[in-house]
C-alpha cells in the first residue's frame, strides 16, 4: 500500500466508521477489516446527509442544512448566520441542542439565521470540523470567510457574540447583547 493511501485510510477510518461502531463506541476488528477491504476495493461511499433526512430531524426556529442545500440555507440566505456542525451521538451536542433551539426562538425576528448541520457526513470545504459540536459565524457580507466560534455555550454567550458581530445592529439587542 502506498503511504498516501494509508494516510487517507487512517483519516477515513476516523470519519466514516460511525455506522460500524457498537454502542460502547469500540470498533470491532471485523468491522475495521470490512472497512479496509471496502476502501481498497473502492466500495466505500461517503456518508452524505441529504436535506430530506436533515429536515426530519429539524424543527422550531433552527434551520437545518445538509450538503445539498447548504448554499440556500447558509451561503445565499442574505443573513448573518451561526452554524452548528453536530453529531447525533455526541453528548455535548445533545447538551447544546435545547440552548441552540432557545437561541433560534429568541432571535427569530432578527436578521440572523441559526442553522445546524449533521457534521458526520461531508461538510463544505471551507469549514474544518474536527470535533463536535463545531460552530461557525458566517457574516452576510463575507460568506466565503466563516469564523470559528470559540465563545461560551450558554444562551447569553451566544446572544452577546451575535449582537457584537452582526453586520447590522439587532432590533432587540444593543451591541453588547443587552435587551433594548
């Protein structure tokens, strides 16, 4: 095996084997063997989450993106956007979910989109997702330059960040995130 194939194999094994994991998150040797053989025979298909499956998991005031609708939901929406890349099995993502939904509710009348996307499949190339959840701030006038969100995970942390970084001042909050 050539070294570059081995590197790709190791990378893919970290990102594509979620389907083969057991509930205790230990990968069985047989599953790894099947994956390696499938990879070497070019039978591994990317784990792509489509918009139909994504919509089924969405709800409320948080938009749901998938690779095939990402441009519509994020890039061409005409709004500043906060995007969460999550994994359905991730305990931190599950903990963040009600806070993120509340954020969507709180900012529903603002010129801001709150979006989530299953990051276990393919994601747009200008978003580096190495852990879950990963969040990006995408200014409406700079969609090609998303900024990784490194702030707190409480509702007020998100509101303050968005109020400060929004292209235009929010209707219901000043630039410090205080209600008007």
